[in-house]
């Protein structure tokens, strides 16, 4: 059953397309040598080029181009060997040149696709229309002074990839899943850090509504939404607004709107409505961007494994589809898992990562990127279990000690003497003492109360402070009971 | 002989032989500027103290035996080139207080080679003009005057009017200039000096205030062809900071001046015979071709069929690019800001740009904005780009059979400061012979070749293949030798 | 194509150039003069001709991804007509922009 919103006149379908601005991961800006790091003091990461000074000229950063190509390849998209930069002309306080250098007519990446996963376990393909490179603008601060806005140009000229989807999404959930998946792919590729709260990923959300079987009705663009949750809310809020207009006999006007996160509604953005006429034309400072197929092939060959492929590989390793999905959501989790699982039982590794490790991360408020237990240590812990040095119970104890101290399992085992006892002679001596101290129970056992076997094992383990190898203890109890 | 009468090459030789110091040479020019600039208005900013300091440092370097190719040579810099720490106005009120913290690549190259900067010279506002009357710092006067009408003040041409007037009046041994549609060659011709617009990409545009990026090229003006060759050698070169800079070697242009023209095929485009062109210009053209034939060249009639469309094409392409290039002058980061008490941002922009730009700049921004606007792009801009391609193709075809092309440099001699001012299109016709080389990206050299009946200089133009300035210099030098142009303007230093 | 006064005003607004009422007519006449002259280009057959955008190189040169610039806020702000915030004004100031 597909998603609809109920209006007075019956169900409405939602049509959503997204334009995502993703900040390219690079040291320097797209056309200047100024740095891109987040959070620097105002106007300290600005060159004369970024500030639009007279006579300044752009020179393109190869890595930004490579990142766009990698992303295009990751989106299974067409890479255009010939692309071009155009100027988008408009006046704005944080646009120093009076134009944005962008790729309007000839983008570097053409059509591609993303497969999204939905909560009910189904998947859906969302088309990618294009990806192009462009400059970011500076930042205006409106709340610092009663009558003035402050302009910081640190972001001015930072490389962005604008990734445009087809209007293929039909629900807030699908829009959220698309953004989640896109961010996952970008992070796997290392082409964008996806930190939406730092503004490295923003979405323009195009929404329209329609009755079943209709063509497209007028859409509105909700600008610059900066979290996945807000995108989902904005889709629904904007769709409800449009349904109301249509149902009241009105007409939806095509316009750009803002999502008011506090009130959960969209509102018109009149300041940017002023006669949109961007007068695009080829930037005469920049000859066409011509790529060698060879170079694209090299980038393709060096591409990391992407989430879809990785998930499939994990399933092939014996993990459940669910575990494979969870472990591949973040590339850091997958990397952690791979380190633990290397040369070991994948299923056991997955259980430890998704169980004890995730719990420890939650408890200690850390992250998979800076985990409370190093992946290498968890791997060694699994080895110690496998070779019998640690029982499952001891292993949990060692794990907790690792979380507390950050030390290696070997060191903890040595220091706390947690090594499992596998010396059958020593075990049998303890078993003998236990049987001797519980002669009555031995008699009961021998008269047929076989349930008491567990009691003897337990007492032995207790006497050994849990360090007895369970299998050997079992064997010894069985042997001495005769 | 007065020190300001040296050719640039002559001055270098005199400096090398110890006949004169850079300080003496510089001081002589500064004295000339002090005397004549109040009338000519060629310099916007005179850098007297800095120039003398540079000259002293230069003399010291020479004494130590480390002299660059332009060691101690006093030059004028068009006020379109950003000079670190020195006011750079582009001839506009909007940059009237702008002090760039950086040095343009071309001027930095000249400093690297030992040059001394006398000051920043006047120009049409943002290099938009052919008469140097659009400058916010007042018009420049041509140091030449009509023999039969000495009181009428003449324009020096534009936009590099200050560069050409300063060099002609001996207020500099040479000057930097820029050429977007003829702004080096037309003023050079009007002032009786030489000037070359090199191939697009030969000189870096980094640090040069942009007018129309796909057409702008820096080049030198000087009193001889060889002096231009020496200056261009220093100014030119690959610059990684300019994506349109050509990564090609810079040859010894001065050596090419002595090559001669024997065996060269010289194209004579029939479309350049304009109706209504003064007979003297046609005669001078024919004379120039005869000189070349006398020296062993062959002249061939060629056709450049799209010539007549070059000027209107230019007046779409250049304003379109300019409308975008000049958007950065908005009163926020540098330059003039003009606002009312209750101005919002849009009003601030509009007042700043209305007060900061002169009428010609506004006109071109308006035209450029219009031809790029929604619904008109294809009819104007795209159409112009296609015709531009046809103009380039005309030249490609011609250069399959000829080695260089010779034409008049301008359709008239210098005109009076009050003439031709009413109608923009009439003013635009000044560039009719020069603009094709900009559209096709080719090198073009103006050489003084004779005088008209009123004693005003007239020039011929040599156009060459892309990156073949050497042939252009060879042909130009051959014309210069034959013309033996010795006339001097009435207003000049040292008299 | 001939511009009416409304179009002249719209273009001036797009270009952010304040036109006083009395300037509109003159500007209109000048622009129409230039546009009328340019009109002759429509007669040139250009079917199938590749437009020529720039004068020079056929492809972009790419630079390495190194931080070689920035860190010069004083120079960036030195020419600013209005500096705001911080000690010596670390931002460019403009009239408040309402979004
Ligand atoms: Mg958008
Ligand atoms: Zn964008």
C-alpha cells in the first residue's frame, strides 16, 4: 500500500525530488588555495579570489574534480569527460564576485541511481539527474547587530557538489531514506563528511502533491533544510499546505520557501524571489574541464567498496541481512567489524560488535570512530576464547576491564590472573574437594538424582573463581563421580 | 641629447655603458611629468619618491653586477594593473580609494627585471572607451596637435590613452597597456608610437582589473617596435594563477625585429577598404605594402568575409562579460560605498553603482545585462559567440596562405576632445580595424607609419598567427625602418 | 528588438544601478541605438556553427589540493568601507538583510 495523505477530498500522493548540496572533502577551496576547515575565526580562510577582489582569477583544484568523479562513479552515474563552468549572476551580500561559478549547461556527472532501503525491508531505486561542481557562498550573520548583517567569507569558494534527484520519492520516509543512503555513500567514498549540523550537507526539497493517476502539479522548493528529520517534516508540512490550497479551490504558486523548524511549517522566502534572472553564461576565466578517460578509470579502480556491495559480501560471509545492514550503515562500523572478523568467525564477531561493543559505546557516550575498545583488542579477545584461555564469562569480564582501562586483553588477563585453568590435575583436585565437602549430595546423585550434576560443576567453578575451563570441569566432575 | 629622448633600448645601452644612472634617467622623467602632466593629465598617480628609491636600488644592483634586462628603466603602468600598496583606480570613481595588497603578474615581472615605476597612468574607465574621455580622473590630452589648428585639443585614443600620451610626450620610456578591442593599438596610432596586443594567453591577466575576460590582453606601448619587443619579453610568460595563460616559451622578440621580411607572404584583406575612409589612410596603407614588397615580401589580397560583423559582435561579447566582471563593485569589501540613511542592501548597491560608475560603463553594463537576460541569450550572446567563431575561421583560412596581415590601425587620425562624443556607435567605430584580432585571439601590432596633412600621426597594423609575435615584430620593424618616422609631438619633455 | 522604459528599469534593477527618473529616457534611446546597430547580426547564417566562448586554452589546468592562501584577514578587510564585530571589525558590515 503506497503512502498517501488524507485530505477532505480523499487521498493525495506526494511527489518529492531533492537537490543536495554536499561540501567536497578537500584541503583547499575549489578555485583558491584558502583552507576549508570548519569553525575558523571570521575571514581568516579567505584569499583575494574568494573575496572577489579586482583582477583575481580562479584556478581549479584537481582533488575537488576527483571527488566529484568518485561520487559520480559511486552513484553509478555517467561521467562527462567534457564539462564547463558557467556564471550564475546575482547580487547578494555573501556572494563577493556578484556571481557563483557553477556548472549549469554541462555538468561533470550525468544520470545515475541510488537504491534506498525502507523500514518494511523493501528497496526502491531513486534516479539521479545530475551532479555538478560549484562554489559555496559566504555566511551572513543577522543576529549580531540591530541594523546590520555581518559577512564572513570563510565558506566563500568552498567546493560543493550539487546532487539533483529525479522526483522519484513518494513519502517523507523515502526522502529520509534517500538522504540517509546518499550520505552513507558519500561517507564511504570519503568525498563529503556528511555533517549536516556543520552545514556540509544541505537539502533543497522539491514537493508537489497529486491525485492518483495524475501528472505533476506545481512544485515548491523548500530551501536549505539541514537535517534528515527536518527534511521529512518539511515534506509533510509542505504537502499538507499544498493539499489545503488545492482543496480550497486555490492554486499553488511555484516559489522558494523556508522550513520554520520551530513551528514545523514552511513559509515564503520573498527576499530571494526578486526577479530571478541569473544570466548564466560560460565563465570566460575558465576553459572547459576536459578529463582523460584514463584518469577516470584510475579513480574507478581505486574506489572503496560501497555499502551495497559490502552488505552483500557480509551476507555471503554468513551474517543475517539485518546484521549486514546494521554493520554497514556507517563505514567506521564496517571497518571495525572487518578488523575484528578478519581470520575469525564472522557471526561471533558480529555478535560482539552489535552486542557488547554497541552497549559499551552507548554507556560511555563514545563513538565507533573513537571506540571504547580497540578493534584489534576485541579480535584478540575472541582468539583467547577460541583457544580456551578465556571462558565466555571471563571474556565478558575482560571486555569490561578493557572498556575501563583501555588496556589489551593479554595485559588484563595477566594482571588479574583471569587465565582459565585447563590443568586437569588441578581441576580434579578441586572437584575432589567439592565432592568430599558434599558427600550427602554425592549420595543423592548416585541414587538417581542426576540433576545435581550441575550443582557440582557450579560449586567447582565457584571454588575456582570462574576460571575453570567449563568443558574440563564437566569432564572432571563426570570422571570423579564415577 | 635630453635623457627623456632615449629609446628604451638606447637607455639600457646608456645605463650599461655608465653614460647615465637610473636615478638621473628617472629624475629627468619625473621633471617632465611635473611640468607636463598638469596639462596632459596622463598620470593619475605619480610615484616620485618610490621611483627614485627604486632607481637608487637599481643603480646599486648594476654596480654589483646584477642587472636585469630592464635594469633601471623608468616605465609607466596603466592604472588597470594592481600595484601593491599603490592606489589602483581603473579610471573609476568606484575604485577611487582602492589600494591593492597585491601586485599584478605583469607588473611583478617588470619589477623582477629591474624596471622603475614612475606612476600609474590614466585610462578610460574600466578600459571602456576609445578616447580616454570616460576616465573619472579627467580626460588625457594627446601631446600632438594639428599643424593648421594648434589650439584644438585632441584625444590620445583609448583606453590606454594615458600610456600612449605619456610615452609619446617622453614622460616614460615605455608603458604597460591593455587591449580588449583596440585599446593598445588605437591610442598608439593616435600618439605616433608603437604598441602590441600579444596573442590571448601570452601575458597573465592575474591582477589586471578585468573588463572582458575572453578579450583582455596586456601588452606594451613604446616609441619603437624593438622597445615593444623588449618590454613584451619581460611582461609575457606562463602564469599558473591564470587558467587562460598559455604554457608556451617566450621567444626573444627583439631578435625577431631584425629578421626582415624577405619571402614573407603579406595578406591584404579587401574587407578593410572601408567606404568613407580618408584617402590618406588608404594611401599610407598602399605605401606600407610597397615598402614590404621593396624588402622582398609578397603581398596577396585575401578575404576576411565576416569583418563587418566584428564590431557589433564585440559589442555583445564585451559588455556581457563586463556586466558580470563588474558585479563585484558593490560597496561591501572595497571601493566606494554610497548609501542613504535608511538604505537596505539593494538600495546600497544601486546608489553605490550609480555614483561609482560613469555613463559609458553604465551603458555597457546595461547592454551586457540585457543580452544575457532570460529570453535574449540565444538571440544575442550565443549568436555573437557563433559569429566570433566565424571570424576566427576567416583568419585560420587566411593564415593558410599568408604569414601576416597588414591593415590600417585606425579609420582616422586623432580627433578633437569635443568631437564624436554624442553617439556611442560612432565612437565604437574607432576599433573597426583592431577588434577582429581580439575576437580571434591573435597578436596585433600598431606601427607609426606617416603623418596626415595636418601633421598628425597615422599607424599601420600587423596581425599575425597565434603565438607568432616574432613574424609580427619582423614585419612591423620593416615598416618602421622604411617609414623612418621621426616626427615628434609639440608637447614633450626636454624642450 | 526595442526596449521600452519598463524593460530599461528592470535591467537597471537587475544590474543594481539606480536610475533617476530623468535618466531613463536617455538611457533607453542610447541602448536602442546600440541594439539597433547590433541587429544586423541576425542576418548572418550561423546554423551548425560551434559557439566560441573563450580566446585561449582548450582545457583547464588543475592545481594541487594544497592550502597556499588565506590567513590574511587584515589584508582582506583593509579596504572595507564598513567593518563590524570583534576587536577591529572582523566582519564586513552591510545593512541588515531580512530573510
Ligand atoms: Mg536549488
Ligand atoms: Zn547549487
